[in-house]
C-alpha cells in the first residue's frame, strides 16, 4: 500500500511540473504573438509613411493592438 502512495505522489508531482511548463509555454507564446503583431504593424506603418516618428509609430501600434484585442463590433441592421 505504501508503494502505491509513493507512485501516486510521484505522478502528482509530475503532473504539477507539466502544468507549470504548459503555463510557461502559454506565456511565452503570448509574448511572441504580441512582438510579431507589433513588428508587423511597425513595418506596415513605415511603408505607408517612412518619415513617421517613433512616438507616432508606437501610438499607431498601441491603437491597432487595442483594436485587435477589443471585442469585435457586429454589423448592425
């Protein structure tokens, strides 16, 4: 019976580690997604206006990201 408890304890610790790793991967995925979106927006804004300032570029990125993450408006009748 003691052997069964040791095996269950090991499985519980393994499960906790796996959950921890999955959470870390999800956080990394979210950060990479934000970086890719930001970089893509910066590239497209630079193509539209090569003389855009860094502040205006950052503002455009923040506006676009807010637009992408906000609830989508459904077309009304």
